[in-house]
C-alpha cells in the first residue's frame, strides 16, 4: 500500500486509505420499511412513558451505565462484570476488533454475512479470511473449521446470519470454541428473539466465548443505538479499556430498563413476526420464487437479473426491500424484512405485482 499522492493535508493511516466506503441506503424511508430488519412498528409504549419522564436536569449529567449494566446482567443470568453495554452492536464489534486484532492476526468469518465485520476488520492490521457458504447458504461448518489456524484471533458468527437467515447449531458453536482456544469466538445474536436459541448461558463457562445482542431489532430501538457484549470477566476487562465510558447515552439507558421490563410487548411483537413470516413464505411459494429458510425477521428471495428494477418497483408501491446482489454468492437476491401480518399482506400484493410487471410470473387472481 502506497500513500496516495493526491491527499492534501494530514494523511490518514494507510489502512484507512485502503478501506472501502460503506454507505447504507438510508434516506427517503417514509414507506413500509422492509429493508433494514428493524422492528417495523414501534417500541414498547412503556419506553415512550419512560422517555416522557426524563427531566431536563438529568440531561446535564454524564450517563451512568453501571447500574443499567447490572440490571441487564441480572436479566441474562450473568454477573455485571461480564456485560458491557455499547452504542449498538456495531460499536461492540468495533471495540472487540480494536481490542484483539493486530498485525498478522486473522478474522475468520463465513460469508455472506453482516457487512460491518469486514469494514471494522479492514481498519485494523489484521486480515479477514472469508469462507463462502454453498448455494444453499447454510452455515459452512466444516470449511470454516478447516480454516482455523494459529493466526486466527477472532471468529465472527452472526447467529442467525444475515442475509441468509440460516443458523449454526449450539454443538457447532461449541466445536469452534474448543478448536480455537487462542481466538475469541464472537456469536452475534442480533436476531436471537426470532430464533429462540442462544449460547448466552455459556458465557463465563467457556474462556473464549463472547456474545453480542442488540436492541435494534425485536425491541424496536435502532434509533437509540443500544447493544451489548457479554463474555468472561478476563476478556471483558480488556474490552472495557477500549470502550468509551459514555458511548451509551442516558436516554438509551432509561429506555433500556423500560424495554426489558415490558416482556409482554416483546413477546407479542415476536409472535406477530413469526406468524407473518409463515404467511409471507407461503405467499412467496405460491409465486414460485426461490427463498431460503429463515430463523430471523427477514427472508432472502431470488429475483434474478432484474433485481434493481424489482427493488424500484417495490419502492414505487411503497415497500422498501434490500438488494443483496453485491454480497458474495447473492447476485439477484433480495432480502425482505418481515413485519406484522397486515404489513406483509401489503408486501405480498406488491411482490406479486412487481413480478408480474417484470414478466417473471406473479399470480393470476
Ligand atoms: N449484527 C447483525 C448480524 C446485524 O444484522 C446488525 C444490524 N443490521 C447488527 C449487528 C447491528 O446492530 P446495531 O443496530 O445494534 O448496531
């Protein structure tokens, strides 16, 4: 890597100069948002009430995360020292990589997967080693296991994964933890609530397991930026050295408590999404387009060569979906977030009409 001669003024690190720009397609999203796997409705009304009680005076203080970390830890059956709240899981990933990845280290990950692992790894001096899933997009267990070597320092597994919706089993994850004792095994459970399976109970029992969770999906708090990392005290101690003490703001801390308490709302929303997912999958099957089985609040569908036009037609019908064509092995594939049953009925109509307009099928009614 040579420093670009075109840079005027102070030059950033060479690593940073080599980084790809990443611009998520935000903007003009005042439609049915089936593009970012968010909660498509609202957070718990209890969160709104908690926000309304925030006083102007309380905003003058720096946020105190520790009492809330203790509440979250108790909720997860962990010790407070095992849990760190973060500014979304994105910050958790960033901080974890900054803590552990150095020159000659490797980040091992299956692809396609969540984009930010490679983005944050590219800001370090480590190398990302990507193992591509087969066409069924199932977790490439054997090949990923075979890629472990003494340089492997972090293994990042989104479980369930995005954009595929597929999941690794508990046994597979345990095998990774055992076969790479010199590496941190990050299990990113961003979509845990829709999957129902977790390895959170193993935190502190395995020396290298770190689990991430977000409040951006089922809880409906993406705008507040709330996530967490849970791991053995010995590892979390290092993570806390890198983590800003104030990166989770006080509004987020207030809302977190209220969101955790309202389990009825969370259960209702997750139940609604799971019911909607079955109905929408049936609608997709009737249209005879390929889809991948999903354990999360989205499904990936095969649209083919006219994927860009498809996304435009859906947008024109008021439904935002996400083209994943630039992901490894995903050309022509589009990810559709699952919302409520009512929203997904609307999405199914738009899907049918878009496919009819493209001349690639659609139902005759
Ligand atoms: N991990 C995965 C697997 C995700 O899909 C996402 C969000 N799309 C995140 C982490 C980021 O979550 P957060 O909003 O908490 O930063």
